[in-house]
C-alpha cells in the first residue's frame, strides 16, 4: 500500500502508515518526521483500531 499512497499523495502520508512507522522503531536516528516513540504510537494506534473494528464487526454480525 505505501507505493500506491506514495505515488498519489507525494510521499508525505507514507511516513504515517503502520508498516513505515514500525520500521522507524528499530532505527537510532530515523530519517523523517517520526521518531522511535512516535512510530511506536502510530503502530499501536493502528493495531488498536484494527482490533476495535474487528470486535465491532463481530459483535454486529453475531447478534
């Protein structure tokens, strides 16, 4: 997905996608807008959003 969004948005949005934010965590001095802690926060927020979306979908479907 980053290669699609990067071509459309010009690359500024790509840094905030979960896969790129996860890669930033392992670098001591990462290039770009996110640092290691910000990358962790973006990755955790996207995982939490996916878990909540799945829970809501399952709850709606099983009623």
